């Protein structure tokens, strides 16, 4: 079952590039976002901050605190199963707002927690987006997604999120 994230909850995904944790999908994402240095942080699909360290805390916390107060317009429920070397996700997205939502996409990102200080939530695979052209108020759409990513299937987790065309995350949930 999925555990919805939302107001008051934060998930930090680590997209690696040029090291042993990099994948073709993470390299493509680094290129898409035009990352020039590491670390680079994108809050809610935008609001980038290049560089890291304790001196950035005030800047990070201001952005994070603002993002954590936003209310969601969608609900996500998802279940993840492993069978025969394939990871499957069954996802339900419901518009819980009072108006139609258009031109959004359901994203699924697989990650592993390697248990070291610098390697939590390391992105291992990014599934192709599922486009949602329109979702009227109260409407539900269901999706079946799968990945044949072979590296440490048993340690993989999935984060599901609905993202607008501007990059804003409308809601996210973790499937385990």
C-alpha cells in the first residue's frame, strides 16, 4: 500500500550522475534539469539551489517550510508487488479538488536506501510518465506500471507523484 506524503512530510530523492549509482534515467534527468554542479537541489520540481553545506540551511528551510504548507489537489493510492523479477505498481489517482486538473502526469521513481549517510533514497529507475490529459473534480483514474530493473529488487521502493506541466508536484506517495 502507498503512504501518502503531503503537508508536513518531505522526501529527498538522490539522482546520481557520473558515479556507480548513476543510471541512464538519472543521467537523462540531470541533463533535462541542466544541472551544472553537485549537489544541486530542486524543491518541488523547481526552486533550485546549487551547492550544499550547513551554510545553506536557512535557504533550504525557508523553501521547504513553504512547500510543506501546500494542500494537495489529488490523492494517490498505490500498491507495489514483486513477481518473477518484475516490479509492478497499481496506482489510483483521484482529483480531490473542486475543479478539473489538466495536463499533468503520473510519475513513478524507484529508489533504494543503501543505509549510508550519503546514500539514502538513491534513484535506481524512472518509469515512463503516464499522461493525464484531464481529471474532473472527484474523478479517479487507475494505472498499471511495471519495471524490470534487476539490481536489488528486494530493496527497491517506489515514490509516486503527480506533476504539473510547470514541474510542481501536486501530491506524492510512497509504495513499499
